[in-house]
């Protein structure tokens, strides 16, 4: 049951991120704010409320711009990492396109890497002890 909820939530967040970072969504939001600010009710408010509404509109539009920028940055970062991983002979290809994996799969891969770090740390410590004995 939990797995279905978690999987559904991951799909929902992926869809929401794609929609909120879309240029068309920003255009719709922009015209919504313009329509909202052009209403007669807006001009009947006192100055303090008008300033608050303008700031709210700008903040609302900024959210969509930040999401679009983050999506572009995230995609380019993933491409760069995929290129680095694929270009290294000894690299594990399981991390290529890791952004498309579920949270559970990412945790499993992270656990494998944590075990690998422990193994390498033990090997390095043993090698340092051997070097100390030889001195």
C-alpha cells in the first residue's frame, strides 16, 4: 500500500515540476496576473493593498521563472554527470539517468556506494598500516 502511494506521489511531483516549469504555464500565469491587476476592484483598494497585490503578483510569477530555471539547470547537470560517468571505463552505468529512478532505487544505489566507500576506506587504512610497518 505504501509503495503505491509513494510511487503515485513521485509521478505527481514529476508531472507538477514539468507543468510548473513550462513556458506556456508562465504565459498563462502572466496573463492571469495582468487580468487580476486590471480589474476595477484592484483600483478601488487603498495604496497599501495595491502595493501588496503587486508584490504578490510578482512573487507568483517569480515562482514559475525559478522553476523553469531550476529544471534547465537540473537537466544540464544530469547530462554532464551522465557524460562523465559514461566516459569513465570503470564507472558503474547504474547511475546514468538516475534522475528517472524512484526514490527507493536511488536509496539502494546510495547504500551500495556507502558500502563501497567503507570497503575502500578499510583497504586504504590497511595499506597505511602496512606502510607504517615497513618504515
